[in-house]
C-alpha cells in the first residue's frame, strides 16, 4: 500500500516537473532574433542537462526509494571556451537527457490521466454507495454559432442522485437522465480503479527505467557503441570510395567504361539509387538504367540467382571483387 502511494505521488508530481523541463528545453531550441544570444541559450540548456539529470535522479530515489547513481562532472572544459562548446554540443549525456525530457513530457501526461482515472473511480464508488452526499446544482449553457443558438442545462439532484442534461429551447427540448447511485455507476468506478491500479505501477517502473537508463547512464554504453559504429562505418565507406576514385584508372577491368559510366559507378558506390544518380548528374532515370546495364555488361557480370550484380559492380569498382 505504501509503495502504491509512492507511485501515485511520483506520477502526480511528474506532470508539473516535466512541463517545466519541457518549457526550458523548448526555449533553448527556439531561435532568437540575435544569433549569438540563441547560441548562448542553446549551450546553456545543454549544460543545464547535468543539473536536470541530478534533480530527476534525486527525485526518483527520494520518492520511489530507488538507488540510481548520479554521474558527476559531465564537462571538463569551461563554458566560455572553444573546447567547452565542442564538448557540450557533442555530449552524448546531454542529448540523452534532452531525449528524456521529451519522453517524460508525454509519459507524465498519460500518467496524470491514470491517477485522475483512479481518483474519479473512487469518487464514483463513494457517491454511488451514498458514502459521499453531493449537493444539488444547476448550470445552464448557451452556444451561438452565427445566427443559430444552441442552449441547454446540466442539473444534479442530490436527494435522488440523478444527473439531468437538457438540450433545446422551451418549445423543442430533450433531456437525458442518469442515476449515479445505480449499480452501473459503481461498476464503472470499480473498473476505473482496477485499471489505474494495474497501469500505475507498470507506468512508474517504465519512467524509473528511463531515469536509470537515460540519466544515470544505464543506456550510455549501448548508445555510444551504436553511434561510434555508425560514425566509423561512414568514415570507412567514404575513405574507401575516395581511394577507389583515385586509383580507378589503374584497374584494367574498368578500362572499357566511359567517363559517364565511371561517374555513375562512383555514385553507385556511394549508395545512391538510380533516382539519386539521375538527380546528381541531371539526367533521366531511363538514361541511368541504360548506363547501369552497359556497366554490368562490360564488367562481365551475368545474371545469377545467388549474386546481386549491382553489388558486384560496386565491389569491382572498389577493387574488392577479386
């Protein structure tokens, strides 16, 4: 029971906190009239993410009794230095914290709705069983749309526990009634409470995992490995293509290709599709297809079920298809 109460408090507090953090981040990403001011605000927000991480980890540990570690000293260089600027812009921890702010913003809204559902369900049960006696009230409304007027009233009769919605004017008026003390109301209240009790702990665990993974650094190793792998693969690919373009003349298998065909093959090696090649060379896709067909023919790449001729052509160009 105490743990459920902790989870409800955590989810309830998360909404205003996430709204405040989301506002700060959006201010940092929005452009200002003065470019230098915009850059300073953006760098300040990236620096602020370390404080945000510490606060969110402290809040989670305090309310949910977790023991997520705090990673200190994200930045080694001063704010007003070139190395400090580069360190903040390329800081994986800062960008992970920004991702947390955006995710937590949407998640906290959903969590707040869950808490409201639970409270509404409890209130409906108390009102339906007569534990809570509501006072009678009546509210009228009127909607004007151009020359048309739509009016009605909403009433509650405490003595009978009846809700009444009236729509229309005195001549043509309709109404709907509902008794909140019925068994259906109590059933709806029970369903709302059970739904909240089932989802709240799962939602809290998910938010806590985000804090641990994105702010304490649980996901840091895997994300860093993926980023480095992507950067290294891109560097190797570009270097290989440049080297191939530099010594392509030395390979006799490319001697029969025309200048245009070599240009197209080089773009194929960069991973471009026929449409991308056509756009780069300002020619039609049909023309590119004809050149590609000629390239495959001159390289002696026949149609075989187990091979992809376009890939083999690129490997030949790179000197890797021996």
